[in-house]
C-alpha cells in the first residue's frame, strides 16, 4: 500500500501524523523503495490496526 492508500484507510489521519508515527516507531513497518517511496504490506497494516484496537 502507498502512504496515500494507508491514509485513506485511516480516514482523516494526516500525512504528517503518519510520518510522526514513523519517527516515534509506533507506526506500521514500511518498505522503502530505491526511489525513496514508502510501501506498507497490507498484512502488516492490518496487524498494526489490530494491535491498536487491542490497546484501546
């Protein structure tokens, strides 16, 4: 998934918030492509969301 796709799934989360989560190490794991773009595996994203739901 691209960053815009992740943000669309999170409905209302800003790009800055996503990158802040990355800085803090609390966001989903990403794969950085050679061109600098970030990708998130859907399975990793779903697992990350489930962790957040359990914590809440």
